[in-house]
C-alpha cells in the first residue's frame, strides 16, 4: 500500500507544505550512512525530494497523503 501519491492539482495540500517533511537535505545523509559517497549523482537523483518522518520514505514536493499537516499556522481570528 503506497502512502504517497502524486498531487493532481496545485490546490491540494502537498508534501512541500507538510509538517512531516524534513526540509533539511542533510537529514537524508544522517539517516543513510554512506550516502554522501554518491556525491553529485545523489544530488541529481534526489532533487527536491526529502524525508517524510511519518512514512519513513522519500517524498517529492508535490506528493500527497491523507495525513497531511500544514507547516503554516492555522488561519483564524486575531
């Protein structure tokens, strides 16, 4: 069962704006020993993908899932 699927519209909440997505690229290198050895090949293949702490897998910015939690504070009265 795949937890992540491509987004079909720009209005859909997506991994790029999700609390569970680790924005720091260094987190991948810390999580996967020896990954730095791939150097530029690693950079080209991962691109903007990042680690999702919730699903423990790489996600692309446009991926979506039912457990999305926005990194932006909720809008409401001030």
